[in-house]
């Protein structure tokens, strides 16, 4: 982030701010961390990030279109040049046949565009959330390299 002189924003649902917390645990992070959005509810995704409610109604909160909109919204509603967004089913309840517990969608946005992917993590709620934080930041570093 420092190399590019970019700032980071996070848009988090299932992690409830853990990604922002991991970033701000690092001394000096104010030089590259701009803000975090904890948008746990669908209303928060719409109100804070501008995610279209119809998109959520059509695809569900845990979906590629929604995480991409979350990442784009984090850029549009901040002064950051990079955003990471996550939405998923951490469990132990809330899963379905299509989106079982451990399903997490990721989005990374820059002014050049958005990348997204899905992962399926095993374990309890804490394990899914920890794996989500680790994956979100590891891939962010890969994309910036």
C-alpha cells in the first residue's frame, strides 16, 4: 500500500470488522488504512455502501454480485484506492444447500476494476472468520505485488 501510496477500505459482513482490526493492529497502519465498513445487515449494505436492495433480493447477501457491489461501494464511499469486501455464512446456522456454512465471497476493488472469488472454509464460526481474514489479506497482498 505504501509503495503505491494507496489507502485501503474494508467492507465486511461475516467478519464483523475483523479485517479492519487485523489491519489496524499494525503500528503505522494510519499511513495506509482509510476506513472500515461493518455492513452486517442487508440494510447496512444498501445504506452505507450503496448496494442495490434488488441485487440482494435476487442473489442473496452471500453472492458474487453483492460482494462486487460491496467492494465498489467501499471505494465510492471512502477516500481509498483499494477495497476488500467479504460476505459469507460463518455458522453455525444460516447455511443452505446452495450456500453451506463456510461459504465466503471475496471482492477486491481498485479504480481499474473488481476481482472476486468464493472459498469454502471448514470449522466452527471462529475458524471460518479467521480463515476469511487471512485469505482476504493474503490475496490482497498478492494482487498488489
